[in-house]
C-alpha cells in the first residue's frame, strides 16, 4: 500500500476516533456485545428460579389435565351405572383399575353421591330384595355378598331388616321343592331306604347352607318336606 493511502487511512481513523465521522460498520459487534449481557442475565434469572417458583406455576399447568381426567373418570362411572346400580366401592375399584388418581376418584364419586346417582343404602336394599326373591338367598349369603361389594355394615343390616324369618323359610321351601321335583323319595324303613333319605337330606341341607340359610333351619325344613312326601 502506498504511503499516501496509509496516511489517508490514518487521517480517517483519527477523525472516527475524534467523532468527526461515524460508521455502522461495527454496529453488529456492538449489538452482539450488548446482547451477551442480556442473554447472561436471562439465563441467570432462569437459574435463579427456585423450586417454590416452579411449584407456584405447576397448579395452573396441571389444572387442564386434572379436569380432563375428571371428565374421563366421570364418563366411566356413568357408563357403569347405565348397566346396573353399583356400590361406591365397586365404582372406585373400576376407576383404580384404569389408574385414575385417588383425588380424581374421590371428586367424581363425591359428586355422584351429591346428585344421588350413588346411594349405598338404596343399593343394599334393592340387592337384598332382588337376590332374595330371585335366588332364594338367606341373610348370611346376602350379608356376605354386600360385604364383598364394600357396603358398610350399617347399610347392610338396615337392608336385611326387610326380611323376616317367615320370608327366609318360604324361600328355603321353594328351593327344596325345586330340588326334589322329579325325585322319588324312598319311604321304607329298610337300611338302604334310610341311607338314601339321609343322603338326600345332607345334599339339601348343604344346598340351603350355600344359599345363606342357617343349618338348623335348613335341617328342620328338609325333614318336614321329606316327612310330608312320605305320609
């Protein structure tokens, strides 16, 4: 480079330094320089966020997801109730199988109880009445079934009060008659006849026991029916 050009460049630089001239040639560097502190400041702010700050933001972020889960769980319960009445325990177990949280399960079932779509007392009463009339079940079997469905002891005992001893005896007699339909009862006093009657008696008493009737009542009713047929 010639001496004259060098001198001209020196003169220009001197004028830039004195402020007589300005140029945007180095503006990009200036912006980068100023952006760097801002980036470091923002990073510092993110690092400065405490777990408490993050937790404060979490409820707002979780709210839509929680409401979505609530709606889905509610739909599951309504589908279950469409088929037949269910106890609260049965519905809770159905939701647990689908891995809904206990918080969502409680919210949904509490709401269903508020609008009386879940009513364990009414459920128990209906269960006792229906199972007794259709299956001839006694109180022991009915109590066991309701316990398996998670119904409280208070609701169970209140529902069983619908049945009287006469109701249970009548149901047991119907079961005995149904089992003896077409069966020939030996009436002789020989050893084989007595053994056959005893075998029939044991089978009938065992059947009634499985249906929830007490052994004493079952034995008495079976003997009465066999004696009646032998008369």
